[in-house]
């Protein structure tokens, strides 16, 4: 029990007044013995005992009357909320947080859990008084407040609740709670402050909040009210993942698509997974899955044509239909032509094999079709008027000469989006490379750095060097993070060139003595990558290692695809920022899954580069990025996989919150009023006071012959 005005309890000190008067005016009979009055003496003793009992009862009644008077002025209540401790007429400030994450889309007893949450929110809002103010927020990811400040407009809050839509994202209780606290904490102490959290109580959403926050340390002046919605016994089957190989895909090749299905029910299930490619059904795959488990289903798809591919894995709708589909956007490339330029001085050799290891790495089976890379190898004298536009990449192997005209063409090829790979070996002359491929070209330079003296001795092989300090965050080297680059380090190098990277270049890997091993620089729309070691076995054992093929494949695939806008798994509701090449006057737009066209704002970074901002990603499905109404890229937005786990947390594991009874939406209003006012005992005390005053008056004036 508590008191709204506890200072009035000082009035309890007045209880001493009737006690004092009772003791002062207590009558003491004078004892005198008269033989003739012995019978009267016995009567006097009897009357005195009755009078004593009467006085004690009157004293108790008067003490209780003073006690109740103090209680009435102190305004007693029963309730644990901070709001109930404040004046009954105090203003109320509140924030209603509605969980609009994907799991709230479940259906329980024919009613959407999310709709039940909105009904509870409206009932809570109905207790709002004219001088109260509140706000509405979402606890989905990303959480946000629907109004910038607390508002007195009850109708606006009601409309916002009715218009609120469920998202496909996860739950972000921490950010929602912090946003609400920032609104309420600055208010004066006399305000009744409450945060109402309406959620389906999934354990996955609460774990993050309880791990990083101590709820007991939240301002005790703010009440936290929890409104649980839904039921734990909802069986759910979900598609939680769909992925393709990390390798680059080209026309005429096949790839295994892996789909992960999760059974959240308590019994084994049989179901059918449907696979769609560009809107057409390609396969129905029946499967069985154990209770409360995951299953990976694999199928192979062949891509006969290049372009953007949209793959959807789908299950029949259940009680949570939002997680029954998952989408994957892929790009299938035309076979990429790679031109290998061999050293001029080796043309006289009838059995030159310096390019064999690179050709093998790019096309291991020497296929003429159905392979990612088609390799062509030439000497500089054989280039003639070759058109570099038909090639995606040019590899310079141990280069010792190129004609000035071809060097100029190579520079233009690089700046317009081509890719150049330079492998340094024994025939390379640093002076020629620095002068012809760097200094003389001005702003059109090709090399990502200047080349200096050799390090090591490939003849004696007395000192061994290895690739170290790999940048695993780089897409080209991420593949080798699993073994921490140890497989690459096993390929010993005995000689290499020193390289000084350009200011704008980055070092992807170093040799074991700290010298740059692989250097990359973005040049215009293309990439230039320099290897300080060769692509053959004269100086290094790396081409003999099994890791050579995936190493070369990964770096070449990265370079070829680096100019494409490929977005990996953007989260629903989150903004996306990306850069795209453009010309003056180009317009960008976004086609959403519901075929709505949205014009995109963009900021010019340079003459041919723009920064795009995409904010409309709330819906799941495929999004098409358009440039001048032509498709530039496709990406997919999928629901949060964690939201498919409908296991609920126990309420007793959640500290600090006052829990609502959610038998019906109307009960939410009553619970909100209890949090605001508590159980006010003042009316009860006043009724009891009236009864005690009447009893005291009646008893004090009771005729002597009717007393006891």
C-alpha cells in the first residue's frame, strides 16, 4: 500500500489526544467502608467494570476515526505503479509501442495477432484524457516513432494505429524502448509516465534486449507495461534461407540452389517445396521433416541465357504465411573473354608454356562453351588492330613490350570498364613498366603502383616468401577466410618485385617480409590488379597448389562483376545507399514488388558517378533498379529468418514490467487505468469513517440501562 500525500500521515500524532484525555479524566472511585452499604458496594463494582469497558471501546473508536482521517487526506492506494503514487489529477504522458514484426502476422483462432495488438492499443488509447499526451511507435526492425513529439491529438493517434501495417522485418525492442524513454524522461516529475509494449513475446526478440540492457536500472518514475498477445501453440513451417554458390554464374552452366526449411511444430510434417524461376514454376519437391528441426533441400538449375534471374522458393500458406516464401536474385553473365598477352621475347620459343597455368585456372576443362571464362592467348606482335571491347579482362604475363598504340587502347579499355591483371616475372623490366604503363600515360595510367627491384633468388631458393596479411573483408579473398589463408601460404615464392602502391591503391595481400604482394586500384570504371609474382612456376610454387584454381577464379570473378550493382540480402525496411555510373541527365527509379515505380533521388559524386538512396524496402520480393527506364539491377528483400521462431519467453523471466491480463482487448483499458490510478482506497476509508463516527456517537449516547 502507498499514499499519494504521505505528509498527511503526520496527523497520526493526534491519536495521542484521545489517549491523553482518557487517562486524565479517568475516574477513580474513593473507597469508604460502611457496613450498611455492603450490597451497594457490589453494585458499584459492577457498574465500574462496565464503565471501564465502555471507555476502552470509545477510545478505540476515536483512535480509528483519527487514523482514517489521516489516511483520507494522505490518499491511500494499493498498486505498484509509479503513476498511481502521483496525484489523481496529474497529467499523463505515454508511448504505445506496437510490435509490427513479421511474427505478429500469425493467425490465432482465426484472428490476426497483429490486429489483436492494434485493438488493444486502441483500448489503451481510449483512457486518454484531454490534457494527456502520447505517441505511437513500432517495435519492428527498424523501430521508429510515428510522431516526432508527444501529441494531445487523440484522433491522430487512433488513425495512426488503424493505418499501421505489419512489416517483414525482425523485432528491435532495444531501439524502440530507447526512443520512448527519450521522449518521457525529460518531462517534469509530476507527469504520470508509461510505456505500453504490445508484443507476441517471441523469445528471439527478447533475448537481445535482456542481454544488453538492465531493465531494473530504467528510471523508476516511468512505468513499463507489457501487453502479451497471441499464443505459443502456433505450428509454423518456414523457408528460412535460399542461396546459390558464391562463384560467378555464366550462360550454359548449372548451379545447385540450396533451400533451408524449418519445421516449428511439435510433430513431423510432410510438405512440398515449389521452385519458381522468373515467375515460372520449375519444380515441386516433396519432402519430410522432423519435429522442431531444419532441413536443407538441394536442386540443380541450368541457366541457358544471360541476364537477371529471379528465383523463389515457396511453401503452401499456413498460420504465418509471410515466411513461406523466400527470394533470390542472381545475375548470369555471358561467357567472359579473357585476353592473355605473352612476353614478346618468348615468341621465338616454340614451346613457350608460361601461360598454361593461368589458362588452366580460368578454364580447367578447356571448354569452348558452358564455362565462365573463354581464354585467348597472344603475343604482342599478334595483337594488330584487335578490338578490346569484346574482352572483359586482359592479363599481362611477364610483359616486356607493348606497342604505344596498344598501350593507349589498353588505357582506354581500363577506364571504360575493362579489367587488367599484371603478373610480374623474370622478363619484366621495372623501368619500362614505370615509364610506359604509368608515367607516360598521365591520368590514364594502368599500373596501381610503381615497380622496383627484385627481392629473393629463384635460383638458390635459399629464402622462402609466402602470401600473408590477406584482407579477408575483400570480396576477392573472402573465400579463403575459413582456413585463415593457410592454403595460399603453402605456395612458397622465391623471388618477386618490390611495389610501391599508388595513393589510391589498396594492398590485398603482402609477402611474408611485409612487401606488397597483390595491389588493386579502381581506374575509371575498371580495375587494375598487380601481382608482384608470376603466374608460372619459375619463381613460385603457388600454381602447383590445388588452391591456385579457386584463387585465380575468385580474383578474376570479383573484377569482372565489380562494376555491377549486386546487393546482398538487404533487410526489410532499411535504407540502401549505393553508387552507380551515370551520364548527364540520367534518371533512376525503383520498381517495387507490387509494381509501383518510385523515382530515386541521387547525388552526383563526379561526372560519371552518382550516389543513389533507396528507402522503400518494406515489402518482401524482387526490386528492379532502373536507369532511364532500363533495368540496371535486381535485388531481393526477404523476411527475417529469426521471426519464424514463434517460441515464447516466460513472463517471469522479464523483470520490471507490469503485465496486462489479455483475455480480451477491453481488459487492456481496465489494466491501463489501474496502472494510472492504482486501487484508490480513499472512498473505502470515507465509508468506514462514516460508519465509525456513527458507531461512536451511538455508543457514547447509549442510555445507561441499555449498556451491556
